[in-house]
C-alpha cells in the first residue's frame, strides 16, 4: 500500500491523499477484490490524538494513515489422499 499527497495550492478546498494497493501480481489498483483502504487524518506530524472527522481543508501539516481489512481470498489447497 502506498499513500501520496493529493497536492495543490491552498484554496480552502480539501486535498485528500491517494492510496494505491498491489495484489500478488504487482499491479497498482485502488482496491483489492473490491476492498478499499480507509484513510484517517491527524492534525500533527505524528499519529497522536483523535483523527479528524474528514479530509482537512485548512492549511497546515497533517499525517495520514491508510488501513485496510484483508481481502477475502480463497487459496487453492491440495489435500493428499
């Protein structure tokens, strides 16, 4: 999983981070098996306190944390007989 700054010149609008994930084939995507990462923003240079309720709109320094529940993959199994 890779998070990137949404970037832009401050204008009062939200600039959210973007996240890409990679499956076993290494292809970047926005989700794995329909599961998208969740982003939490903190108004600090580290993850402290309570996350913000949404994407920041004020100028400042923020930390973003991307989390993702595991995708529901079923791996083939060989059972000896």
